[in-house]
C-alpha cells in the first residue's frame, strides 16, 4: 500500500466536490427523511439514477439524483432536491420538476411531522437555520492545505479532529449552536481554533474533586503553579465569560477565595466535540453552557462522579480487553475537579459546580504504538476529503483488493472488542465515529483503535449489581442500560453509525465492491460468533434482522434528550442471501 502520511496528500482517488451550505443542508434533511419517515413507511424508491421520496401526509413527491446507491439506504446524493410540479418561486427544470431549496425542504419536513404527530415544534426551523449558518461559516473559514501538515503525527491528528465541516449526515441540525457566531468562531474546531485556558486558583477547601489515584490530577496541576493553600482550576475561556457575572462567583473573587490568574501560557485545541480540549498532557473535558445540536453541553454532577466511578469499575474489564485485543484501548477518565462555592442554602452552588467541572481524560501517548498516527474515525469516514484522514487520502491509488485488506484490518480492531465488552462483561461501549481514534502505520493501514468518552459507556445491571449498589442512585441510574437497550446501542453505534459509514467511504472509491465490503463485515461477526457460542443476538444479526438506527430527526422533533432518543429500523445488508444478491423484495426500500 502506498504511503500517504508523509507529504500529505498524494494523488487521491476521484472524489466529489465539496457542496455549498445550501446543498449540504438539503441533502442532510433528505437523509433524515429517508431513514426515519419515508423509508420505514415504504414511501421511497430508487428509480434509475434517482431517489424518489414521498411525504405522504403533505402530498409532496421529492426527487434527487444519486451518485451511488447503498445497500443500507445511506445513498450518496448529488445536485439539487426537486419536487413534482413547480410551485411559486420554484425553478422549473423543464421536465415537470422544480428545485426545492434547503429552507423549503425544512418547511416541508416541519409540516409532514406536524401532520404525522399532531404536535408542533416552534424551534425546528430556527435550529435548521442555525445549522445552515454553522455549515456556511465552517465552509468559509480559512484552512491550511493538508500538504502543509507534513508527516507530524500530532499535527495530522489535530487536523483530523478539526476537519468535520458538515457534521453528522443523519442529524437534521448537525452544526446548530446557540452561541454568538463570533465567539463560536474563536473556539470552534472547524475554524482551526487554538487558545489558552483561563486559570483560576481556588482555596483548597472550596475545591470539589474525585480521583482514582493521587497522580490522576497531575495534568491539571502541571498547567501552572498556584499560591500555597490553593488548587489550580482551569476553565474554558468561553465558559468563564458566560459565568463571570454569577453573584456567588463574584463574591468569591472579591473575597480572594478564588483568584483569576488570567490566560495560561499554552494554547489548547478543541477536538470534534468542541468542549473537549487537547493539551500537551492529555485531554480535558469542560462544561460549556452553549446548546450544541441537541443539548446544553455541561458536565452534570452525576457525570463528573460517574466518570471516575466508571474508570474504577472498568479497570479489570479494560485490562482483560487490552490483553485479548492488543490493538485496543479505552482512554480512562480518572479524575475531575470543580468549584464548590456555597450558595444561599449552604450547599455547593450547582450551577458553578457543574459549570466549572472539568474531567481529566488520558492522552494518546500512553497507548499509542510507536510510529502510529492517530486519526479521528469520523474524519476517516467523512463523505468529503476535508482533512488528511479521509479514506481517499489513506488509500490514494489503492486497488480494490488493497482496499478490502485495509477494511479487514480495520474490522479486526473494531468489532471483536466491542462485542466482547457487551457479551463477556455487560459493558456497553459507545463506538460511534466521534468516539474512536484510528491509528495507522506509515502505509496508512489500521494498527490500533482507541475508544474514548465514558459519558456514553453504560453498565448492564445483571453484570454489575454490586458496583451499582455502592453508588448513589442519581449516579448509578444514568450509568445503566438494560440488556436489550444496551444491545440496540451497541448495534447502532458499531454497525450503523460507525462501520457502515467507513464502508460507505470505501464504496465511494470502489462502488462495485460494496457487497464485498459488507461480506467482510459479516465474516468478522461470524468469526467472533463461532468462537463464542453464537449468542442469540448475534445469530439474529447474522440472519439479517433490521438494524436499529438512532432517530435524530424524530428526537429533535419531540425534543427528547439524547439518552431518550428512540430508534427506527433499517433493512440489514448482513444477511447471507442479501449479500449474494438473491434477496430483493419490495420491503428493501434502501437499495433497488
């Protein structure tokens, strides 16, 4: 395989042009409608080189050209969305179809969901509009050319974290946020932001902290020295601005219980999650009182305690997984620190405790194999090569057989440890694309996978009754999933969100190999199942039962919390008869 990590990029395989904000938002809305509304209701079909999609309650028929079809229904679109019969203001294409812009498509989506649910959501159009502004700003921001990154693994890694310009393609508002656009640009990963932390010194008795071992807080304390009797509390500078006028904080500053030390001396960089920042000593996950996509991004009190509790509880599990799967590791979160200033009731003010809570996460260096370059999985799977990690750059000029070998190496690292965590240990990992770091060697071949963010990691109570019983109920509850709910989360994150999206990027390079790519995924699951007694859930998966897909559009419509989001089910390409081409029925709306 040709090396592409030094002197990026080499000659890449043909890839589509990056769309503008209008087209990107329209295509994303169409993805959501197909997956969650029209597809499950059998109101979508592929006719020739077009997808036709009906909004049945509204009586609107939409059409878009296809760059490539997908066995999962995750088709690649090209060009504008059109509707049957020209409407006022629409541009008639001359064949009875008129163009639908992103805003009209959003209005159609709102109208269809209102008719379907009998409910109204007065935030929906504004959220889509905010996402459009976010996409437009991300596309307009100046960015360094990938070639300028050279072969520096850290520079390549950070560029991959900051390369996601369009966001989740199955989320109706992937780039929406409630913050001031100018402030967002100063701190957003897609703007290539880098900035110093705000440093606070807090009297020791006013610090809230938990840690698995004394050295777990070293990444905080090493940031700078503080006066005797104080502890260092770094803050996200935007969060400090948002909370600076809090009366309890102001009083503490006036008394000298909290000392504002000003900006730090080291620039940190936001990762794809915006509020998790990369430092020279690891990662720090801050609260940020800004609504991003679905929710306000703060570290709730139970999440602060839960991160440390999970790190303790998972120690034997992670040791077992590391021993059995040497290319796998999970980044622990061994400490948190926050501000415990008493409020009027004498208890720590919750808005400050949560608002200034910072979780310490291990850095990559502790786990990274020598010579490996870490890359964000979401950047590898991106539909467009907006950074150095996208698969068309890793596999530039690679033939189909090389691509299949690359895919096999990827799957061997990804699939078995996630299944083992669930079946052997009752642990639900959350390996969606933004939670996984893919490490590649000098030839671009996957050699290691690192899982991160314990917020989404859950325990199945039947396996962890004692651990959960020892925790406060308000902490134990959010740390648990029942076995069925946990399995749905594993299947969605592992197969639909992650593997299928990397597969899609590979299929863009070699469209005639899509079935072969799915067959490799099936073979990986089969191999694990045979070695572990073929549990019933895996047997059903291999039989081709529909796959759960998170219903992001419907969750946004009914304003559900992320944790409570439901699933729709999409036809599975994993069944043997589907992969052989023998099964194509009317229920297979995803690809015909």
